[in-house]
C-alpha cells in the first residue's frame, strides 16, 4: 500500500531538516503550504500520486481567488516543485507535474466543465440492456444530479438512499453528512438499476453499498469509476479530457447558470468555505463571455 499524503509530507519535511539543513521555521512553512494543498486535493478526491499540471494550475488560481498575491502564489508553486521533485527522487512518482507549470502572474485557471449536450452524450454512453450498463448509467446520473465526489458515490449505502423523497445522505470529508436532492432522471435510472441490475450483479450475495462490482459484488473503487468514465468518453468521442470530477464541476456550473444561489450550491457540494464555491461564478461569467463572442454579430 502506498504511503498517505500526510506521510509523504512528513517524510519531505524531515528531509528538509536533516539533509537540506533548512531551519525549523522554513520547514514549518513548507509543511503549512503542503497541508493546504493536501486539503485542496481531498476536496477534489485526487490522490497525490495522480496530480497533474492542471490540478496545480487550478490550485494556484484557487489561492489567488482567495486573495493571495501572485508573489505568495509563486512561493506556493516553489514549495510544490520541491515536494514533487522529492517524490520523483524517492521513486514515489515517475514524472514531476510541476515541470510545465508557469509561475502565476495574472492568469486564472477555471475548473473545466461539460456543456449540457456533452453531459447528455456521456450519460447515454452505457449499454443499459445489460446489468453493468444499468449500474453505470445510474451512477453517472447520480453524479451529475448531486455533484457528489467519487469517493462519496462509491461509499453510498442503501440506507442513505431515499427514493421516495428523492435525496441522498452523503458522507463527505471528516465524516460530515449532508442531504442532497436529486431529480427525476436520476430517480428513474436508480430504480431501473435496483429492479434489473443490482441483484444480478450481486448473484445472491448481500452488500450495504448501492453500486457493486460485477465480479464479486463488492463496493466499487474510485479508480474503477475513473476508468469507467474515461472509457465511455472515448467511446462517444468526447474531445475534452474527461474525469469524474468534471461532472461535479458541471453540476455546480449548470446550477449557477440557472440562477441557483451560491449558498445552496455550497451546501450541496459540501464545501467548508464559500470562497471555494465562488470559483463557479467566474466559470459562469467566462461562459457568458464566450457565448457573447461566438454569437453576437459584433462579438
């Protein structure tokens, strides 16, 4: 089993003190910056081993959205560069994701999201004539309907799903629970999966989890969902880089575009800080600007 992000950060700080000879104050500053980045990754449900350049660019934009100066953001990037180079040195990663990341100046990287047509294309990808396809369709519908993180979706239990009232009780970071409503399409496919798919996948076994594997009837893993979504995206020819969190971004962006209030979106996403949710206001503004440029005769 790979060491946790916390363990890697502690190992890096020890390396700074013992081998690089940095002061305690400097090493503590590095730890604080890395702990903040780890918390950000937790919100995205992205393991440190899977961090890529876009994750780091989005994080730096997030810092600047919270009021951090470009100078402080450059310091944060410097910290991440040293950390990921250390992970490559120790063999924990093959490539350093910071290699092609430019120092932040006035740029801002906004979360990627799908258009409603692209979402529809992705949701229609599974073959729902088979139990596995029914499960996958129900999962995709629930992800887009609720904005749940992948880990939250995989951990969803039958007792947390209320089909009559159309809401789920979601357990997020720090074991905090929140209620999230979902619409008629998610309800339809979830009921269909319950009737025609789940018991077939379980093969007379029992499981507390809503979504189960085809082979052993076990809880699905986050890695499995990543691979599933990427496979469907390739099958239907979506050109964007598709990953599970893009459905969460799309959920929030589309709600905001349809006049949902920011506080309600924050509660449904399970954000602890409203400033994290506010990034979607910028996404909506950028989308409006691009639509104006595309369709206005003097755009």
